């Protein structure tokens, strides 16, 4: 029931009841106290009179002289007079009187009586029982005639007069209590009526106040509440209402509607970038625009991207189908906004794309003034190529500051999300493109060439057609780079790539194999046509020139080797080796010419390959395959981190052959895994001998994946050397990874289970980069050197490297940049966020570890 007293009504009733009872108790206490005091004061006065009268009576009798019988008769008479009254009287004879006249019958004197005899003071004692008057009988001059042993002022006796006040007080209190009980119901009724009256007045005012506050059900109601200046009846409650209005004014500055919050939450749920979002990013933005319209009317969402230097994409997303006039108005409006921004003044061109979220209805007519006045936009200060420049929305925000603030927040988030989606979309498309293309010349790259070579040779065999392979090398191109710099050299390679596209047919496969080497697959081409095409290319190349920075016309000749399938070889590697050998023979015989193999030439080449095979087997037998160590350091401060183990073959005379000179033949012979074991054995022994504790990156052939002996052999080598398996990082080149991803996944999982680490080499060069990151427990990715070597000259390479590094970092994978050849490349790699670097600028491969 105590909860009833938490209400104003209950509290007031309780207060009235308590007040009445307190008033009753107080009145009773005060009146009883006053009556008690009055009775006691009257009793004091009466006792004084009675004591004095008793003394006077005794004095009058004693003046005449009295006998003992008369004395006792007097005392008995006095006691009898007070017998039925609340009074009692005793007279005590002092020692001086007793000495002359003897003792009388009297009670034993107590302390008060003895004190009166001693000091002769008239004393009145009060207690709960009543009043006691101790009255001393002091000798006067005329008393000395009889009392010869006393002096004036001596106490001859004491009158002890007592009065019991309890009956009087009890009767008075009982009567007063009876009167008060008659008054109490009247007091309680009056208090109840007063309480109910006051409660009615207060409750009316409170209901008015509650009604005012209850009108606020959403943020827009705050404005009406703030403008309502009505009163509720009590000044104190009016003051509270005024404070509430002031609070409402402050709330209006930051309060957000529930629907706005729900909208933001729904929108945040959509800010998850998936592969579907990236693939259909325009549809994704259309959906976002429709979501915004569930809360506020937004007609158009637009975003601006920087495609190239001074070239921008304007993507406009309409809620409904716009009229041609409206599209023109909005384009002019956005261009005007861009022109007002200091960064975009005088920009070269804007490519506009229009998208419609809901084409089932037409857009309402919007004037240019409406669009300009109701558009909200954000722009970044320093946009980069491939990134978002700005974003904006044309919406009916009106004067609602809170909705405007929410829209600004939404735009800030959209600026990042839409920008990221578009950038990922763009970079994914470009990565897919450059997985098969050379970024400098846009021809097919080496990996795509080998896949297409296998495919075309298989197709030629099935259809009984001939396939021509041209291996092309530019003569003396190194001198062009050395004389005019890599920038001009790259421009020369691009010009030659354009020439290749012009000379050969659309169905022919033209690829850049590496550096200044190019290959061409001539489909369904007999020997004479292959020769004619090659001769024509030599003539056209001799006529091609490019103006150097010093104004001179620079030319470069080419040497070409031709091999035919099935005439010269039926295996892809063999066909390539024949064309490559013929190309080098053309260079050795004077350059600027074409070499086509005859039967003797093919036999000689195969004899050379056979001799090389014998050399490889001898080197294996004599354990002349040794490791060379190339350092890998931290990009930030150059701290040594690891060494990559590179395979080298020592000749009988001590000469050193790099892997490129024998690895293809070793693979054809099926002994490449034995080379790997021998190099690892020497490398692990060097680690044991030197006490090296860093990482060791070891290259593997894809054939290691299908060899059951690989894992036991590696474990045996590690155990023999006593090194920690965690020091060893096995790396597979992405260009050469197997097509069976399940087999690769099993292999990598087993490596990791045994304590080894795993890296992908030439990352970004193949189709499967993202598949590897998603499915395999990769520790390191080595970014393909083609992206690194041109960092100073190609912004696209900078974008690729920066995003590959960021993606790997988000996945907890370390990145290593290859081909860091000079300080300028090193700076760009560090700025891109790559963790580690290797290359000739860091250190060349050496026979010693450390």
C-alpha cells in the first residue's frame, strides 16, 4: 500500500492525517502542561498559606503557654482537619525544645527535615506525586522567655506539609482527553477536505502540464511545443513549463527522429562491400537512393570520379525517369559546382552517365533553382586517379537542420563507400585485364602467352593446321635506355607494340615476353607466310623512328627466329626453345634479320639441348647445383629480414649459370625437383654453419606438389641441418601454380601443419590472385616485378601496388616488392605501404649467406 503515498493525492492525505494527529498530540501536551503548572503553582500558594496559618495558630496557643495534653490535642486536631483531603501535616520538635520540654511522638526526620533544622530555610519540593512544603519554626524575641536555651532565629521545629496532586491532575487530563476526542474527527474531516481541494487544484495544473508535454510524439512536434506560451495555473508549475520549453529548444538542436535513426541503421547494413556489390555497383547505388527516399524525398544522387588527369566521370542516379531538360539542368548545375571548387577550375572533360533507380514513374519537374538550392555535396581536396572526387544529393531537406545534418553524415559515409566500391570495381576489372596483359604495351604477357601457346598447338593438331611461332628481340635496345633513359625506352617499346598490332592479323597472338623480347603466334600459317610476315616486320621496324629528347630520330632493328608446329616440334617448350635459339643465331649473324630453321638446324638445336641435358645430369651427380642468397630487408628502415635462395649451376671450370639457362631443360628431363633438393640441402647447411636465424625463402617447382617424396625429403633435410622449420618459407610462382586448386590447398595445408611458411611469388600476374588469398593460409605475397619496375612512370602501377599492399595488410599477410632497382623505386614502394623489399638496389645474389 505504500506505493499509494507516492502519488500527490496519497501524500496529501497522509500529510493531513499526520498533521491532525500531531496537532492533537501537541494541543494535548501543551494544555496538559499548562494545567499541571497552574495546579502546582496553586498548590504552592495554598501550602504556603496553610503552613503559615498552622504556625500562627501554634504561636497564639504557645504565647498563652500550653501543657503537653493541649499540644497533643492541637496536633491531633490539625491531623484530623486534613484527614479526607490530599494534604498531610506533620510537626517536628527540635532538639532545644526537647531539651526543655521532652520529646513528642513524631516520624523519624528525613534529609529534608534535618536540612531545615540545620539552615532554617523554607523549602518547597515538587515531584510527580505532588508537592512538599518544609516550613521551619524559627525563634522570635518573645519566644526566648520560655525557650531559654535558644536564640533569635534558631529553628525550634519544622512543619512538614504535603499535598498529593495526582488525583487532581488525572481527573483534569481525563476530562481534557475526552474533549479532544470529540474535536479530533472534526479536525480530520477538515484536513481531508482541505487536502482534496488542494489536490484538485494541483491535479488540474499537472494534467495541463502533462497534456502539453504529451503532445510531443516526434521531433517535428518540438517546434509546436516551443511556440506554445499557455499557462497551467500555478506560478511554480508555470516556471517548470518554461524550463521544459527551454529544454525543448536545446533538444531541437540535436534530436533525431526515430525513422531517421532506423534509416541510418538500415543504410549502415547496406554498407557491406561484397563481390556482388562490386560487380553491380551502379545497381547498389540505385538501391541506396530508394532507401533514402523512405525517409526524405531525394530526387538525384550524383558522384564524381577522377579517371585520368583532368578527366572525370560524372555518374548521375535519378530516383525516377527524368526528362531530357532535367538531365541538362542537373549536368549544368554539377559542372557549376565543380567549377566553383578551386581544384576543378579549368578541368578538361567530364564524361556523364545517367542511371535510373525506378523507371516506372517520371520525375517531377525540377527547376534549375530548385536543384541548386536543394543540393548538398561533398568534395575531397586532393583526389587521385581512380578515386572518388565528390558526391552529392538533391533532396527536399527544407529548413530541418537535423535532417540536413543526417544527410551530411550519410554523404560522408557514401563518399567513402561508393568511392571504395567504384575503385574496387575499377581495380578488379583492371587486375583481371592486367593478369593477362603487359601493363606497358597492353599486349599479352608471358603467362597468357604460354597458356595460349598450349591451346593453339592443341587446336592446330586437332585441325591438322600449322602454327608459326616468332621470337622477336630488339637489337641494341639497351643502348637506347642507357642513352635516353627508361622513360623514352618505354615509349619506344610502346611504339613497337603498336607496330606489331598493325603488321599482324587480328586473330594472331602478340605478346611481350619480357624486356625487349616479343613473341607472335601465327595461327593456321604455312612456312612461306610465316617467313613473309617476319620479313615485313623487319622492314617496318627498320623504318620506325621516335624523336628523342635531344631532337634526334632514334631507330632500332630487330632479330627474329621462326619455329613451326608440327614441322619443328610438337611440344610447346621445344617449339619455344627452337625459336629462341634461332633468334639468338640471327643476332649472332649480324642482327636485323630473320632465321627459319631447316632440318639440320633443328637437329643441331636438339643436340645442344641433349648436351645441356648431359651437363645438368653431371652437375646433379657432382652436386654442383648451389644456392645464391639475395637479401630481403624491411622497406621502412632497411633492417635485414630474410634471404631468397636462388638456384645456380657451377660449371666444371667454375663458371656460374643462372636458372634461366637450364631450368626449362631440367623440367623437360623431369629432374627439376632433384635440383631443388640439392639447392635446399646446401642452403640449410649454410644456415646451420653460420647460425643464421632469419627467414629463408625457397622457390619450388609446381611438380613438387605431386611428388609423394617431397615432404619426407624436406623434413629429412631440415632435421639433418637442425634448423627451425618456421625459418623456411616455400614460395610458388603464381604464373606456374597448378590448375588443380584442391591439390595446391592440400599441399599448402600440409606445409603449414609441419611448421613451414608459404608465399606466392609474382603476385598479381595471374588470374588466381584473389582465389589464393581467400582459400590458402598465405604468409607472404611477393608483388610481381612488372608492377614495381615502372612505379615512377605509371600511376596505374602505383594504384595496383598500393591496393595490393592494403588488401594483404587487411588480411594479415606480409608483402614483399621485387625488382627494387634504384632509390626512386624504393621511395615509391615505401609510400605504397609494402612491408619488405628485394632487388639489385638492396643487394645482388651472392654465394655467401649473410
